[in-house]
C-alpha cells in the first residue's frame, strides 16, 4: 500500500571541530567541551542513497540559509560523502525576500 524506502535518519548530528580548547584541559572535560561547542544538524536523512540535511526552525531566514550551507560542507568533509547532498528547510514562515536565494542554492522549503 505504501512505498518502501531505504531510510536512515539521525538527529542532532554533530559536525565540525568545535571551539579551540586550552592544552591543559583534561578528559572528560575536553570531550564534553568539544561536543558542546560543535555545530549540530537537526536531522540527516539518507533516503534511497541520497543524503538530506534538514533544518527545523519556526522562521526560515538568512540564518537558516547560512546554517544549511555550512552544515553541507562540514558533513561532506566529516563523513567523506561523494554524492549530492540535498538541503531542506522546514518552518512555519519564510522571511521576506528569501525564497529566491534559497532556490538559488537548491534548498527545498516546506512550510508547516
């Protein structure tokens, strides 16, 4: 009745190196500080071999655009992804004058 997808979903995916830490900071504090300062992607979904980065936000604005662009670069480097990464912004509203910029970056927008 419903289509079957090969689907993998991960939430709060940490990317990037995080903040620079003092050399004398010991474990477990070093690990905790790194994890707290890394960027976090709301969701990464792999659907039928295609990777999607999902940003969930009440208002889709220029910050969302920037986050998705940075997340794409960091995830590609961190996980050594070769294929296309799709970007998806989900929110309740869209900032004025932003639809064209999002479309130019191939960012899919879903308003809920």
